[in-house]
C-alpha cells in the first residue's frame, strides 16, 4: 500500500532570514496512478523533537512520475536554533474525474 507521505521528501529545512520563521522546502514525486494535487503538512520541531509549529505546502497538477517543489512555512518566528522539519501528513487529490457508469 502506498501513502501520499511516501511521495514527499524534505529537501531543505531552514529559517527565513527576513522573518525568522521556519521553512521546509519539499520535493514531491507523483507516484499515484493519475495526475493530481498534494497538500503536505510539515511539523517543525525543536532540538528535543517536540512540535513547535506547523506549516502547509500545496502543489497541483503533478503528472505521474513528475517531480514538483513546494514550501511549507511556519506561522511564527522560531528562536531555538535550527528547527527539524518532519512530514506530518500528506494528502493526494486526483485531478481526473471519477468515471461513472453510463446509461
């Protein structure tokens, strides 16, 4: 069984120099059987691996086998050094209509 979170990797985890907010740069590989959109929730953790914030990144129109990029940004500045970025959840929504039985 494949989960949408298996299609997502954290490519970079850092602090935005202007705002101090944590930023996760994400790489998403379309491994579903059809084109669709991903919504990824990233948890930003401190050095004790405790959650301190969350951010959401979205990417749409990702074809089968294609690689897309998106960012998830925390809501507030992080003062504890460099955060850890962990994929908390990922959701896939097909862009193709569901086939219906004809008359």
